[in-house]
C-alpha cells in the first residue's frame, strides 16, 4: 500500500494542474496516467487569453516556443469568407504533445510522484490498484482522465452519452514555419452543431471538424470531403477521432472525496469547443477543495468545497449551452450565418468569446433577446 493525500488519475492539463496546485498546498500527490509522455492527443491546441490567465495562476513560466501567436482570423462558411479580421485578440496555438509535457514536467518537479505509463486495474473510492499489482490509497481522488473517464464510470455507471456529446476528427499537416502573419480559419458550416478549423502551428497546420455526434452520422465522409475542398488528400494524412464532452453536461462533478475535472466533468464550451482553459481551472479548484477538506479532517467534504468553487464555471457553460441552442438551431443557423456575414460587430463579439476576451456572463438577458430578435427578423445593427 502506497499512501498519499491526493491521488490524481490523468496527467493532461486538468490532472497536471491539480497535482501542481496540490503540491503547492503541501499535499503528497500520486499522478497516474496510462500513457507515457509525450503522447499524441487530438486537440486543436488553441490557448486563449482565458486559458493563459488560468495557467498563470498555477504555473511558472512555460518554455519559449511552445506556441505560435496569431491575431488574424477568417470566419468562413464552406468556400465563402464571412469575415477576415486582422486585429483580433491573440490566440496562441500549440501542439498538445509538447504542451502536455511542459505542464507535466512542472507537476513532477514540484514533487508529485510519477505513475505515468501505469494502467489502472481496479478502482474503489480513493483506492487504486494498478495493473502491476501496486495499490495506491489517497484521502481524496481526482478523476482527470478525459471524456471516457474510468472514474466517471465508477461513480455514475458511464462517463457520457456518446450520442449526445461531440465528436471530432483531426489531421496534422507538417510543414515549414508559416508566414509572419499566421491566420486561423473557422468554418461555421463544416458540421452540424459544431464547426471546422484550420489552426496555424510552428511546424505546420492542424485541420479538424467537430460537432454533436448524434447530428453528424457520417462525420468521416464529411471530413474527407471538407479536406478535399481545401486541397488535401485524406489518404495521405493521419486522421484521428475523439469524443468531446460538450453536449452532455454532467450535473454532478464527483461524489464525496472523489472529484472530476476537465473533460471527465464535461467542462467543454459547446460553441467554441474550448476545453483546455476549463481543464486547467477545474484542476486548480479541485486541488484547493481537496486541500481544504483534508486540512479539516473531513475528506468527504471535498465535493462540497469543489461545487462551491466550480459554480462560476458551471454558470458560464450553462449560458453557453443556451446560446448554442439558439445559433445552432436548424431553423435559425442559416439566419445567424447571414447576420455574421453582415455585421462586423457580431463577428468581433463571436471571436471575443472564442478568444476568451469576453465571457458569456458579459452577455446580458437583453443581449440574448436582441440576438434572437435579429435572427427571427433578419434585422441587424452594423458595426
């Protein structure tokens, strides 16, 4: 039996952040992941201003060259350019394999015990048995093990409903460094209840589409056609697929001394697809709730502390889900695209949400009502 204050399953952004923050609060931490790092991870790799702020709350400076900054974005609908904005808030684009290694390195340097490359064989509350027979025992356990979370299945019978959550396909194109003025492309018609993206990276491009799984029954054929329309041969690319937990919000982010963070908790924006920022923030908050509960001698109180801390995040994502039902509604989406093409003000507000410069909390009830009215009537207010 190896005992720790905190056991974290999953060493991605949520798990690494939880481990690092817990160590800063004086907890002993076991950090488990079935993979050895670096490992490939499907992700657009967009690091927004919101995410940068959350990273700054926990991490020391990250390596220079970890990302490529871009302040230009094109919003398109298939082959039609709706907007070409040259002075948008900067978003940094990173390769997830490199990004995750950088976060993990800080967690391990802070003293988290490394159990990466170890598969979990059995799970019982805060007790974990690895496949090699070692048993780890914590006072609190954080499940940061992604959309197919073993911890979520142990708590609730399944992680997420695969038909209700999102699904994405993605390919990376390796190339020489791009132009001095890199541009990100968002295709708002690439998928149902979702979008497509072309994100610039220091060593090439990441291309992908994602949308609610149940509304995109033939995503593979759709992605192949989308790639071909952009001049890429799908047969020459390595295409990866993965679920994204933005369509099946989890009402409970844990139970007692077992907490869920990041994708395991369903913390992904249903409009922008942003998950890294909320993974980092939820990892931090889960660690703080764990430390508070352990210090009080009541580890089972960790969930109550986590719920209190996580409430602003949940409220923000709830607002996003309301707006998603409006702009992705089959009868209204074409109208929204039309408004987006005509209104620079709407274009900039859309990207401000994507970039993390603006929160959904900044959109008042009146703002929602005005957008609904404009979509219903076709009337807009130009920039």
